[in-house]
C-alpha cells in the first residue's frame, strides 16, 4: 500500500523559516497536497504539486521531486498563527480508483 | 454555500450500538471520502467513493459500511461500535480525488466516543 512519512514535531521562533519534509512511496502518482490543521479544526488546503519543482504562494512554498518520492513545505516569516499540524497527502490511482492518503502530520510550534 | 456538512458534531455510544454519521456536500463533487484521525496516527482513509453507486475500501475499512446513492450524500455506518472506534471522523469531498489539483474540502468533524 501507500507509505507516506513525515517527522512528528518541531519548534521554531517567530520570524524564522521552517522546512517540513514528506517522503512517499505509491503507485500511479497523481499529485501531492499540503494541508494545515489547527488543533480541534478540520484541515485546510495549502498547496499542490504534480510536476517537479517549487510552487510559491506568499509565505508558503512547496517543492516536489517525483523521482525521489520527496516533497517539502517551506514556511517563511513564521507567525504565531502558523502553530499547527502540517499534513502531506498523496493522490494516486494505483490501488483501484483515485484516492488521497495522508501522512501522520508534522506539528509546528511557533514561540516568541 | 454550505460546502461539506457533517452531523453530528459529538456522539457517545455504548459498545455494540450502531449509528450513522451523515455527510452531505453541495458542490457537485464526484469524490467523497471518510477519514478517522487518532493522536499520532494522522488521517487514515476508511472508505471512499468516486461517484454515485461506486464505493471502495481505504486503509482501515473494518467495522464500517458506506453507500453512495446520490452525488450529494455519503453516510458512514458503524455496525457494532467498539472502543477502538473512538476517534475524530472527517468527511471530505473534491472534484476528482486530487487529480488536476482539486483539493479536498473537509467537514467540521465528528468526535465519537465509544464506552
């Protein structure tokens, strides 16, 4: 089955930059998503990559290397409100119909 | 535009009881899915559907049933609740399960406790 791996927790200072990594193994890769989830809330969409390279959206950037099964999410100019869990999700068609599977998430704690 | 509506928000069941978690979306999304989220386990896919009349098992389907008789609705049934099913459940939908960059839209979640 799919295997999606993320480190579990990191702490960073307000204004800093953090990089959150995601590695995956899957069949029939259709794209990779990053979501943000605040405690007690539903995940919300941040970014999408299907081709190799960097996608930039304001303070957030996401990178994909399909050959390495690797993605990262870069958070710049960290703000307190960025304290959340960051989830990567892989869309694939190798297990029957298209589906989206998530990694375990990476908890980012921003301190003053 | 309501998006994805999940009910109930909270539920307490006794072991062996059955219940249905409701999910409805008004965005004409073909893809709908159910996830459970447990501490340290991330979001795990229970069942999903790529259109009315089609359902598939995800990573953790045992103990759950689904049906998709309409595009809008995708209920999740717990047949005989067990304490291991205590979790937060999310329903999510999208146009095409992520192909073409269509992101998942999530409901607000259901916190289920089985005693």
